[in-house]
């Protein structure tokens, strides 16, 4: 590993650690609010896409200013639809994090995501919060990877990707530990399978943790090995 590669590796490692610390301490502040809205939009859109892909339909998607989200569907595979919210937002977060420094493939990925967002927002979203943020994120996904420097694009989207995955993990924990009955994804899965919601919550926490771990290890393990030589 050259001195430049080692320096960049140390900067990237410090960056990842900094994002995790930053998100943890500022989680309930306005600073992280836009990312939370983005993750909820991904979550609800993933439900809607799963309904369509499994032969059903999506009637409406609502994302409000209090970070609540609801997707109304009909038909399709209810198990896949209920599972798609967490899985979709996790996978998109991982894609953003892992490919943000690979300019050509990332431009394609970001444009596909932007197009999907525009299609869903303009046809299915109800309410100003979801529509405004959905269109803003679609524009950012299209413009930043194409017209900004590779370094700037990498910093922005790796931050969003990592924070998205972290939010998904904490959101599942919140659903799992809530003392009030509410219709969470885990509860919907429990209704479909007769397996208690708490077990589905634990399973999704484990899946989320594994995805985050593998995402970071896959990204930095080769560089770490080189730095030790």
C-alpha cells in the first residue's frame, strides 16, 4: 500500500467512525431529520414496489412530517410486502455506501433510484412531506453523482447510506420495544405466520446488524490487510 492509499484508508476509517458517533449523538436533532425522512420514503416505497412485483397493487403512500409512514396495498404476497420495507431500505443504504466511490456504476444506480422515486412520488404519494422530500431526494440522486466531484459525492452518499442502515436498525428496535400495540411490519408478519412479532423483530435486528457489519468489513477489510503489511 502506498502512502497515499494508507492516508486515504485512515481518512475513510475515521470518516465511518465519525458518522456513527455523529448520528448517535445527534439522532433526535434536525440535523439527521432529512436522512430519517429519506429512509422512511425508501421503506414505504419498498412496500409498494413489493406489492406490484408480487401481482398486487399499491393504492397510496403517505409519509408525514412526524416521520410516520403508511402504504396501502391490495393483493400480492403479504409476507413479501411486509418484509420489503426493512429489507429495501437496508439494501439501498448498503448500495449507496458501497458504490458511492465507484463513479460510473454509481451514476447508473443513482439514476435508477431517482427514476423510481419520481414514478412513485408523482403517482402514489399523498401529503406534502412525502412529495416534497421524495422529489428533492430524486433530484439529489440525479445531480450530485453526475455533476459534483467524486470525493464530494462519495462523502454525501456514504454518509446517507450508513445512516440509513443505522436508522433501520434503531427503528426495528423501537418497534420491538414499544409498550403499545401498533401495526408494525413485525406485527403484520406475525398476523401472516402466527410467529410472535417479537421474534420477527429480533430476526430483523440480526439481519440488519449482519448487513451493516458485512457492508463495512467488505469495504475496508482489504485495505486494512494491506495497511498491516
